[in-house]
């Protein structure tokens, strides 16, 4: 069978999130993340570790078949790739920030200003959409220091918690776009590689479906089962198993975790006993 090559970031939070995700779907790598290529021992996949800004082109050119990368890089690089799945982690935003001492009056504030950024294309689109004329100073890394050293009047950069802005006496004033991790693919995958990709997507769906879900088990008197069932509908309906003690049954179901805390007292009031709630790692509907 062919091997599917997947590109992931060589370091940083998205690197670890990507490795954890592969582990969650049962893909075991043979080498540490410091290697350029790591082969899976139990699945036809090999991982190529790259700089995040190189991943879109690497996938578009077919050097890697698929990639896990931030949406911010896909928007900036504008390479010809398909978005196979939004992964829901490594969330951040691309925002404009100015010195705290400045009074912001809207996008027109940036007229005739200089903005430092590592994302000139995304910024240029925002400026065009708002009819703003500003100078873009492209810089790689440490964008947040640009205003303090006189290099720019403002910055356009990734913001997560906002702590970096605060420590550099900046304030976030415009969120231009939000970003999360994406699974991107080359647009000309062979049928064999598409088959492997579909298997990966299926596994990802089982992990995603299980998020926030808990498996609940309890014992209950038979005369209260209908009332308890109305609180615990399950995916279709709860599983009910008669107990050795006459007049009692064990009820098993799947619920959203927040729902548990809202109904636990009602369950107890209806006579439920020995209530257990267990984590779910995978779920197939």
C-alpha cells in the first residue's frame, strides 16, 4: 500500500497538538519530533516536520499529501489546496494592535500609518476593503516590538491570550479574522491515497463525536424507569438490563457532561443509585 505523507509544524503548540491528535486516532510514530521525517509503525503514514509557513506550498506542490496547519497560514499563502476538515484546536485570531496611549477611531486611523506584520496579504485585503492607505512593513518574528522601537505605528499579528500585547504596551483594536488548525490536502491525490485519507477522516470523526460525551451507568427501581429514561435519552434510547434483585434494573446511556450536572439531583430524587460517569475516547454513530 502507498504511504500518505502528512506535514505538521516542527515546533510550537500546533506541533504538540498535531502529534497528540495522531496518537488519539491510533497512529504511532517511530521517531521523535526533532527528526525531519517520522514513519508510523501501524498505519501507512509518514510525518514530515516543517515550518508552519512552508506547509501550504509543500502540500500544494505534492511533496506532502496532506498537512495540519493554522488557517492563518492558508489565508496568507493562498496556495491551491483543499480544506478537508476544521480541527477545532490551536484557535487564535489575526488582529490589529496599536499603542495603549493611542485613541482608536476606526479603520481610518491607519491612514498614512506604517503597520508591521508577518501576514501582508491578509492585511492588504483588510486595508483595501476599508479603503485605507497604509504602509505595510513585512517582518518575520517579534512583530510586537515594532512600535516601541519606532519601526511601525501599529502591528498586525496572531493573538491568542493577548498577554504578549499587554507586555509590550499594545492594545487589540480590530479582529480581522479568526483561525484554527485545518487539515489541508493536495488536490490531486491518487485513489489509494484518498482511501487512506478517508480512513484518517473517519478516525477523526470518532474522536470529535466523543468530545464532551460521558457514559453514565446507574441502578434504578423499575417503577421509575420511564421517568429516568426521559432524562437520559441516550444516542437512540438507554440500554436497560434487569438486575438480580427483583424490581431493579441497570440503565446505561451517553450524555453531554454539562447535562449530567443539571440532572444529577433529579436522578437521585427518582431513586437512582450507584451512579457512575465514565469518559468516552471514541464514538461511532
